[in-house]
């Protein structure tokens, strides 16, 4: 029998089922059933988590790959995921993990102490809960974050932001940064292509901006013909400007055909450039293109003097013109984000890791 871990966001229903309250899907389950994410299920009248302490794999990545461009630039991050997901995106680019119904996917045992020790030993500034959404394994992610903090390692959530209010408040008390996918700006897209709701995601973005100190950036994967119209990009970026302000970085990234969306073509680079130009026109200050070679679109510019202050090409950093206090070296304008003196030197390398080789006693 698979080991399970207690959770606390659920309640009993009058008809004998138990409702999970972690995400807006609100799965209503009989004893022994699993929710849509497949990793939370009912056992002994309670919702329990079945992926605590087990992972689908580890990799050391550049932080720019999450993508986060204003959070410890140039540093390395220990990325890991589990299995399952609470959305059902037809274009999922990690479907082998997120759609997995096989606990065999979770080959690596990884206690919070093992993860923190490995991150420290590998020289990573942070750990990222990624590949699949940490909303569904929040108890595990929060415990990892707590032990990592004891070792001076920060925590990054890579998420679709589809989460209920109470667990969201608890979860983000443990996180230092997040990248939130804003998958589109219509309810129709969320309903038909992801099986979710846009409104809940917008609520998470407003919550992060106005009620936490978590550093966050937004990513939108532009899919030809689905969410890349001028009208939708205009509406979305106006909403970000009005509700979140000009300083939240926005990444437009390129789609490649995957999972159940093989009939669409790759996103043309011109689409990303067009979206970026529109977002800048609407007042956003830090807008990036991603998954393409575009040194102009992936670099950071000072909103004060317009100088290029962080040069990037894909995940590689070049010219760096930010003082140790996070100000533009040329005009002194404060650049929002989390900076720690000189940039890291990790580069664009991706290093797969077997945790057992790096786990040492956390002491
Ligand atoms: S976290 Fe999983 S079980 Fe809970 S409501 Fe969401 S999909 Fe259902």
C-alpha cells in the first residue's frame, strides 16, 4: 500500500463523501477514491497526500529557466517535481510527470533534509517546486522550504496559481518567489483547454501582489490561434498594469506541439515580439520573450535611463549594470527584484542529479 501523509484542507459532506479544499476543483471523494490530481485521496475519512517525500527527478538549472529574471540572477536552482496535476492542459509540456498515474514515476526518495542538504552541497541558492504544480503537494513543499531556510536556501514555486484562499495563504508564507502561469485571458480557454478557471488564477496574482512579500513573475505561453490575438494580449497586459502595477515581470514564451495539442505549430518569434511590444506600450516595464534566441527581448532595461542593465541570451547572462543595492548603475533607478550583489555564474547548463549521491546529513 502506498504511504500517505496527512493534509488539513478538506471537509466532510452530508452524503458521506469528503471534499478536498486545496484547489478550486473541490474534488468530492468516497473512501478510497483519489482526486483529479491523483495524488490526494480519501483514507480513513480524511484527505491524504500520496507523494510526500518522493520525487520524479532532480536537476540543477539556471534560475532564468523557471523563468525568473529578477530573482538572484545567474544563480542555480535545484528543481524537482512529483507526479500529478490539478489542471488538465492539453498542451502540457511535462505530461509524463503531470499525467502520471504510476507511483513508479516517483523513483527517488527525497526527505526535506536530503533535499536541503543536496541543494546546499550543489551550491544552489534556491530549490524550485516545478515540473508539476506544488499546489497538490503543498505539505511536502512547505516542509522542504522550512528545512531549506535553515540552510540559507530559498524556495521557488512554479505554479498555475489554481489554489483556494486558505491553503494559498499558508503555502506562500513558506515561499520566497514564484512564477505563475497565466495561461490565457479568457474563461473559455481555461475551461476548454485546461479544465480550470481564469478568475481563480487572477485572484492568486492579486493576492501575491497585495498581501505578500513573495517575489513573483508571470509567464504566458503563446499558442498560435488560441491565446495570441492582439485583443487578448492587450486586455491581459492592461489588467496586469491596472491590478498589479508596472513592475511585475512578464514572460511571453514559445509553444511547441506536445501532449494533446500536436496540431498547432510552433510559436513564431514575431508573435512573441509583437506581444512584448504591446505589453510595453501598455506600461509594463519588464517584459521578456522566452524559449527563443532573442537577446533584445530577453534582456532587462532600466525604466529610468533606458540603458540595458542585464544582458541575457536565453539563460546566459552578459553585461551587468546593477549596483549591489539593486539600483541602475547609470541613473540610480531602483530595479525591483531580489538581487544579491554580483550575478551568479551558473550559465545555461542543465545538470541532472541523483539525489542519493548528494544527500548528506543535514547537520
Ligand atoms: S488538490 Fe487534487 S484532490 Fe484536491 S481539489 Fe485539487 S485536484 Fe482535487
